[in-house]
C-alpha cells in the first residue's frame, strides 16, 4: 500500500496559469497539466539553481521525491514545447507559504519575500538598507491571511488539491 501524499510547500502562485502556442487555441492543440509543486521544483532547481537537497528541504519533501517531481516537470515542459501543446498550471497537494511585502524608502521598490527566509538586508534594486515592511503588511501573517495548514483533498484560499467527492460536500452542508 502506498503512503499518502505529503503536502508540498510552494512559495506562491504564478500570475498566469496557461501557456499556449501563439494563434492557437488550447482545445485544438491539446494541453498538458503542470502541477504547482512541479512548477515550484522547476523554479528552485533551474531558476534559483539550488541543489536537490536544499530545494527538497524548502518544499518539505525528501530529496528523492524532489528528484521525481522535477523530472516529471521537465518532461512535461519539454513535451509541451516540442509537440506544440498548451501548458496549464494547476492543482497538486500543496501548501502555499504566505509572503511578506517590503518597501525601499529610498527608491520606492516593493517586493515580496516568503515567511521563514529571514529579513532582507538590502533593497534588491538600489542596495539601500532603508527597507521596511509595507504598511498594509505589518502585524500579521501575510496581510491577515494567517499561516495555512495543509488540508489534503480540500480547496481553500491558500491551497489547492483534488476536489472533494460530491457526497462529502453534501454531508458537510447537511
């Protein structure tokens, strides 16, 4: 019997959820679904250049699991590019980590940093040390959203996962 899937920690959602060949509709070319945890694995391994052990720790999974996730993600992205298919980003059993917003008082740049990564030392744009949390982000977890727990199999404002069966929904409403 397989072990239950452990929640994978991701540091935000992408602003876009669908990429497709220009001038084509995803219905005609077909689509491949890339889960949020696969996208996070690509971000950590390929964009940030972390070693698998470091990336696995940030995602709250084992190194072997991280290796499987990133391998699956790379295969899906390559398939979408080579075969000209749409790439949809959605789903997965994930916990989205709340973000903290900072403002540089010198150059007015705003940026986000995930909780648990420490306070930034300097502004990424001008290098100033005159940085502070934004006014709307002070005094709470992610602007009052609260730190989320993994709720396996339930949809919520900060989490995605497989939809609950209709019977479970009816029982809760009754």
